[in-house]
C-alpha cells in the first residue's frame, strides 16, 4: 500500500472539509501527507496512518 499514493494525485476523503469540499490534492508524501483542499486552498498535514484510514477513493492520477 505504500506505493499507492503519489504527488499530484487528487483523492476524495470520507469527511468533508468545513468549506464543503472533500477533494484534496497530495502535495507531500512521506511519513506525513500534506494535502491541499481543492475547495478553499487550505493545506493540512496528516500522519500516514490517519490519511490511509480517511481516503475513500483516488479521483485523478497524473501519472496514468
């Protein structure tokens, strides 16, 4: 599962952001993931374990 996520992918999380969007772009991958909200532009940092539990689906993969 560690090679499943990459920079630039757009993912949908299970819960909505307070702005109403639930789509995020991955801008950092490692022990932590930095995500940028596609609704309001805010970025958040999530530990890998928390991120993998919250991901619902991968919407866009720039490398395919």
